[in-house]
C-alpha cells in the first residue's frame, strides 16, 4: 500500500509502497483511512522538535488525525466493531488499566507513549493499525471532513473546556490564532459558553473567517493586539487567553492581556515565556498546557459535529500532494485544515 | 499611640507616636491589636517591591497579619460585633458588591485595593481600623499565637486548597520552604489530604521542624533537591509542588520536579521562571499563583485551629523590637513566625 | 400609593391606597416598580401554603418578581446607585455576613428570611423598599419584560445549572411544564448545554411554544409521558428531569423517566414523592430541590437577556387587574408570564 | 472445590462441592479466595429483594466482597498480573468501553450487569473468576482483613466522597448505623474531612465502637435521635446525613435532621421515604443514592489501608459457618464485619 513517510529529519516526506499493517493483539483494529489531517505537529516532527520527547525509529508514516472505516478487528473486541463501521480515531493508544486511563484521562496513560503518526506508523497511508479503545462511531458524517476533529478538533475541545469554568456570560476569551485548531475553538466557545470571543490573528483571511464564525470581536495582531484587547475589555483584560500559535511573541501577548484571576492556555508551542512570580501571585494567574484531549471529549465533539455545531473548514488533497501541503501550512497559507485522502 | 512605620523605602521602620485611628464609615471597626505577625512581604514592602503594584503614601504603618479585640464598631454593623470581641482580621478590605465579592473571592475585589499594612495603616500599632467584613470571631484562642493565621496561615490554606484536587491518597506534594507559611502548609496537607508530603529546605532547623510536623519525607535542598524528589517518587515526580521561597532557583526546581499533569503553585515570590510551551503541553502542566485567601478560607482555618490541628510556631516580640525581627527574618533565622505584641 | 394586598388567606387581593415605604437603614433602597411578575407562588401564598414555613403578618403587599428604577438610596450605598438607575431586584434580602452570603449563596442567608412579597411588602405597588445587595443594573432592557427574570428566570437559571454537569452533548433533559419558568428553562438549556431537550406539557399552546423555542422533542403528557420519553431515549431514560409543575403525578413521572445516575430537580411544588431507597441506590439517583438562585446567577441571566438569548413571553396588565390574572394563572391559561405595571 | 450456594430464595445457603471455574476470555482472571466478607446484601439476595432488579439463575455462589491471590491469568492480561499476586477485587465486572467506563464510573457500565456473588458465582468458594479490570494489588496487607474493603469499604468511601463537598471544617455529618459499612465511614470521615461526626445507632456495642473510632458525638437512637442531633447542632441540623441502615424510620430521621442546603445519602436500603417537594425546595435539600464505588475509589481506599488509616473490625469464620454468620448478621450481632476464609 502507499504511505507518506519520514526517512530523515529535516527532509520532505516520501510517498512509498509498503506492506499493509497487521493486527498487534486481540484488542487492535485495522482501519482503512478515509481522511488524514495535516497538522503543525507534522511540521514539528519533521523538524525534529519531538525527537527529545519521544524517539520514533525512522522511517515513520506520519498522520495522527484520522478517520476511516474498520477493515479488520481483533478477536477480543470483535463484538464491538465490524468491517465497514465508519469511525474516527482518538490519536493516543492507551492501556485502559493505569490510574490515568481508569480516571478517563487517556492522554496521561502511564504505559508507554503509543501515538500513531508520531511513535508508530500513522494515517498518511491506505491502512493503519490502532486499538479498539481509540475508535468512535461516526455514522452519517463525511469522514474526510471530520478527520481533523481527531486531533485539531479534540485539541480545541480540551482547551475550550479549560476556559469554560472562567467563561461566565459576558466574560472575555481571547482566541489567538484562527488556524486549523483556533477556528474550531471559536465554534466550540460559541456553543459551550456565553462569553465574548475575541479572535486575534495577523492574516486577513483568517480574521475574515473568524468574523464568519461570529467571533464577537476580531483583532488584527499586526497593530498591538494587547492594546486593542484592553480597549475592548475596558482596561480589565480577558478572563482566558488561548494561544493557538505558540511563538514567544504570542505567549507574551496572551500573558499581558490577562485580567486578575485570569488563565493562559497553551495549545500552540515552540516559544518560551518568562514569568515573574510576583505577577503570577498579584493577579493570581494560571498558565496551563493543554494536551490533545481524552476519549469522552472526542465523543462529545463528534456529537456536536452531528448536531451541525462544529464544521471544519477543510481542503482535500491526494496523498501524493503531502509535500506541497506541508509547505503551504508552514507559510500559514492553509485556511482551516488540509486533509489527505489516501 | 505607638506605631512602627515606614518613612522611606530601603530604610528601617521607626516606632513613633501617632494619633489613634478613627472609624471610616458605618461599616468600619477599630481593633486593639493583640498580635501582628511579621512577614516576608514586610521586607518586600520596605525594599519597594510592591511600589509598582500599589503606591502607598509614606509614612505607612506596616502589619497585615493581625488579631485583637474589638474597640469600636460602626453603626451599620453594631449588631454584629461589640467592644471586647476577640477577632482575627482578614487582611483585605473588600467592598461586598462586585462580582468577585459576591462570588466569595474577596482577594479579587474590584473596588480598589485596600490592604492595611500595605496600602493604609496596619497592625504594627496599638489600634488599627478595618471593615466588619474582615472580622472573624476567635473565641478561646490565644490572639498573639493565631495572628499569623490571618496572612501566613490563610496563604498556606489557599495554596493547599489548590493542591487538594490533585492530592489523592498516596500522591506526592512538595512543600518547598518550611518557614512561616510552609510549616503551616505541612499541617494543613496532613489534615486536608492523604498525600505524601515532601518537605524541602536548606536550613537544618527547618528540616527538623518538618520532621516534627510529620512530613513523610524531608529533603535537604543543598544536595540536588530535584534528584532526591525523583528518587522518592520513583522517577515520576510530584503531583504538586508549592514554592514558599520564591527565588529563581526554587521556581525552576519546583517546575523540574513535576510529573505529568502536575501543578506548580507560587506563594513565595521575587524570582522568575522561564518556561517552554512544549514542556507545558507535553506534560499538560499548570503553573499558578496563589494570593492570600478568601474570607471563608480563613473561617475554615480558624476552625482547624480550634480543633487543635494547626498550630503556628510563634516567637513573641515587643513592637520596639521590630527592626531586629526584620533583620533576622531576612537572614532566614526565624523558625515559624515572629509576632509583635503592641 | 396604590398596592395590591392580601388581607385574609383564601381571599382575593385588594388594591388599596397605602403610605409609600421608607428606607429601613443605610443600605436600603426604594425602587419605583416598573414591572412585577405574577407567579404560582403568589397563588400558594394566598392559599396559605407558605404559612407554616414563614409567617407574614397581614395585610401584605404581594409581588416578589420586580424591576424598576431607583427612587431613593440609603447613605451607605449612595456611591453604588442613584435615582433613575434601571434595576432588576434579586428577590431575597440577604445579610452579606453569614457563611452562606460570604460563599455567594444568598438564598441560604442565615440572618432571617426577608423576601419582599412574602415576608414583607413587595412589588404589587408603585414603590417598594429593598436592599442595595439585591440590585442589578438593567440598562437598555425593557423593565416590564425582564421583571419575570427576577424570580421565574432566576429559578429557571438555577435549576438549569443543576442540570448542566449531567447534560453533556447529546444527553437528554426533560422539562416538565412549559409555563412561566419552564419556557425560560428551555431557552437556557439551549444556550448553556448541547443536550437534547424534551419539553412535556398537557396544554397544546404550551407545547407549541416549546416547539417555537426549539425544544428537540415535544411530548403531550396526556398520553403517558414516561412511555414517550422512554421511546425517545431508546429505553434509557433522561439524564435529568426538571419538574416545573409540582404535582404528585409529575413528581412520579419525572422519577420514573430517569436513567441510571440521573437527577430529578424539583422547582414546582405542592405534591409528594414516595421513593424506595433500593431504587435510589440501584440507579444511584439524585433528587434535589432548587430554590430560586443567587445574585451572580441573576447577573449572568441579565447578561443573557442583554445578548438576546433569553426572552420572557410576557403579557402586561394593570395593577387593578391582579385578581383576574391570578384566576387565569390558576387555570393554566397564562402563556409565558403575566406582569403587572403599577 | 467447596462453595456456599443459594439453591432457593428464602432458604439457607448450602456448602457443596462443585467444579472449579474456568477463564471466560482473554481478559479474565481466576483468584484463590483468601477472604470473602458477609454483607447485608447477601441477606437481601437470599430474601429475593434483588430478584426484580437482576435475575440470577440458581444455584448461585454468593460472596461479592473478596480478596485473594491470582491463580490463573487470561492471555490478553498476562503482562499485568501473574500467579501469586495478592489482590483485592472490585465487585463489578465492567466493559471498559462504554461512556460510563471511559469516564471512570464502572458501577454504571452499560454493558450488562456482571457482579460475582449476585449475577454470577462469587467468592464464598475456594476459587472464583473475575476480570483483570477488577484487580488491585494489595501487597503487604492481610487479605482476609481487607476483603471487606472490596464492598463495605468501597461503599463507605463513595458515600463519604458524596459528603466531602459539604463537610467543611466544623460542619456536621451524621453516620446512621455503625455496622460493617458505617464503622469504616467514620474512619474515612476522620481522614478525609475536618467535620464533626455524629455516630448514631441503637446497639450499645456499636456506639462504643464509634467512640473508639473517635466519632465527635455518639447518639443512642433509642432516645429520639433527631432531637439529640438538633441539640448538638444548636438547632440547625446536619450538613449531611448518611443512612447505613435503610429502614423507613432511619430514612425519615435522616431527612428530618438535615439543615438548609443539606444532603441525605442512602447506603442502606429496604425502606421508603415520602418527601414533600415544598420541603425539598424550601431547604434546597438533596437526597441521593450511593452505589458501591468505582475502581479508583477502591485504589484510594487500599492506599488508606496501607497508610494504616482504615482498619476493618473483622471476625473470621470458616466457609462452613456461613449459615450461622448470616443469622447473627440478621440479628445485628456482628460488630464490624464477618469474613469467610474458604
């Protein structure tokens, strides 16, 4: 089968022919990929950013944002799924037995980090193997269009859930970066809170998208974003700022636009933030990382998709176009999310 | 009456004679001070650290950690308190009408920052004025001994409450700095959680105190604290680290000893922490400031004191000894808390 | 001034001329009533149902659901409000000092039950007295139209907030009774959750209203409501049932339609429910009363009204028509809420 | 192997010889029982109380409160446990895939109710079969002495966790019934809250046990328990009442002793409670069933046992003595918990 694989850090992916995957154990499932989203994390993997955190052996098939139909089912889970079932895939394969898993927090599974597309072969291929614990039924949905919900959407969901407790009616939430994740976050904030949403970006087309998604305020970050946010919030600042970009500059801006008791949530990464403890204490601020999301959060997100409340702006590409797609993503030219159809 | 006042930043307090305070309005109360704790924040005020956050006019009577007996009561609250009532004083005068106050979060009151000992005259004096909203009955307790609960104790309470949700039975909580606040935190963690407490300090007498307070582990920070914590936690790190010291070094150590999904709480301040967003996200970590505490948290703390579960290690001094006390505090020579008896 | 007053239990209110009210203390405020909602509780008060819980001295001016403009302000709160300010009134006068008040739970204030329209003169009059703690600015809103938010709306808000933790996307919430409170609850559930809403009533016009408010399912309770709910929920039952009616029959139906781990919230009252503990345990069910709401919940509700998300169906009447309005309410003929304009 | 089995509702168990159990699937485990607690639910099962909720086919080996050592392990979970491992068994076999399981709420598993000792053969036998999902390592603990933690202890844990949010320092929690479950609840309340514990029973030896366990107040229920509780709480009533007995009388007493905003938790069952909705609303009360507990709650409980904070009062019996033990339990003559050693 065809697969788009990383052979060397820093070099483009190559589309090659490889053997199809096999079931790993009685709980595993093989899925025929119908859509695989392309994510900034793919760029980071290629750059080697994740190399120090996890150490995948190359070559590696990327693609951690997948939906498809069940192709083959392990015997222990044959009563749960069958060939042909439409499914979306939670990106992390968790054990189901550790404290984190038993508490529902799959992302913190203590039994080894297995993440197709990052630590093992992923969905930039015709077929991929995962665990039954990752599957969620996606009947009646366009699998290519929902594929980005598996990671971009789920990441938006969890970040928004971290905002919810502070986002009372009329509170202010800043969404910094209206890209693949941010544009979903705006929709979720609209349906999960009654807060004012301030969308911030530098690209005119992304700001336009934010307007279409009914962000309450749209801020062009080229003109001192913090200042504009302070004006909108009458000098108080936002209750929550979610940074979907991840540069040193956006980190600092998010921090500076917080009001007392406010929270900064990191989703985009790559930058650093230097904080003074006196500022953290005087404002009783919180700075928090957000890591994808758990299984139930993805179940809830798929339900919102079924209700028509979340729609990913998707542009579809062939597997062979992966190199070009990654290039455009790097340049910030992708509006919404690019999805490969293997 | 006598009062210990700051006349110039960077210079020692001077004990002088001033007019006694008057009621400010119908809701205010005058208290005869029976104990006023001496805190690192007093050192910071003298140094001018708080100058950019609040701008008190000098001369200023310090002392924000007070207990005493009611001397005079405003007419609007005459049904609530009467002359002679033993009381402890919440340090912040809040309005009772803003969203924060109506939600019980007095420290985030939006109606001006009035904090005796910081923005107006405090308790290093025979008499002081405050609001009825600050008073909590303290019958049957030694007022000089509980005075430090008003700020050191309350600060420990709130920091510990931030740890509680992560401090399941057998979890690990690091208490970095066993000083005036930290030694109360250890007692609260003992009574409010069933987690393992790792007390960390550089002073042998403070480590000994931690042992007496039944910390589960005692770590001498002179010998690579992070390493020792990793050994104790079998390489996983702590669920929560509370930094009661506040230097660049303790901030970084606390951050480095966190496990996945862990939380760092700042109480001590002065230093800075540089964080990479990828670390925050990969571990889904939280970094959070803790700001004194609210009225109900102080009520609960006084109840714990009545139950004999929290005892401040107190050394009592005359008001005139304030200079010497501040000197010794600076050098880290005060075990527990120093209290002035005006 | 004119006021509609209860002179004898079981007898109709009489509109009479009485002296205007005076300020009670420095924290009180006199409001010129611009709208006073008429509520089932008014019927219950006249019937004497509340007589054993509270014992108001007759004659009593009813009306606990009020909005108006400030007429006169007590000196202690003169900085907060001024003559002419448009305001809605939280129905309970709370002390601001007890544990409940300091925790934000005004309805559980421990300092005497003062509730205009129930224990002291209320809003079926040209002027009424209340406390500054009850007032919320209502700029830009039609005061007669929002008056019902003060009690009916607030009651819906709190009941819905009790549903929220169980109302995940796709969960089922039954709203039993689409009257003055229930029809607001449907709107709140729409904006505060992504659950499926099942509206249940016996009146065709109320079922039609539910449809207009976009309830997901509408059930005619004349035809075995429980059965229909079980069909809608594929035999599982609802996650939450909120009973806005309050008869023995609706109580039992609500209980019987719960799924495992479900919750029944009482808002309407008058009936009884006999429960077997084995049923409560086997399903791990919760049965919970809901009591109006707190100040912040009313602040949030007014914000939702400003956002155009909550609209009360209101029919306006003169104060003199109060008797006729109460008659029609008793017969279930009022759609939405009747409001008196004194 | 020997097993104590129910052959007919209403008749005593008979100890008979049966074939040892076999692994059911790759996830199952066979355990050699080292202790099996005897519970009021066993009496209820024999009486047929559970017959309408679940319909086990007879004969049935009872025993749902088990600890032992692993005897044989299914292939899918052979990496997790091995022969000889000391374990305690969560009583419910859950699927691990439904919403409840993925949220950590095993007791609400939607995939069929499998509960050894109730719907399939249990632990009153030399060997029993369960799922790897039920096992928790119990190294260093006396297996016969901790067996009651699997159900009685876990049930106490969950009931106490439902009390915790209302049990602030100095609040009042009533423990009604100091039997096998109640005496563990007292210990948990001591270590998980700083509330005042009021232990209530009719048996002098159980009241004595409550005193030894350091309940703050001990009330002889033969002399109007509600009245005594009202005196202790200065007329306010308790914040939480947990009914471990389950008769109509204890249900009503618990309800009547609640203060405003209070909560009644059902653990014991069999009786009924008739509630007026006006009482539920006026006091904003909660009535809630508690159903055993989830896996993580049992993990936490075992940790508390390891810390020496929870000790079950145990009397050990041979399997053959099961009939006599059940008789004595029925008469309320068992102090603490009886455990069979097969």
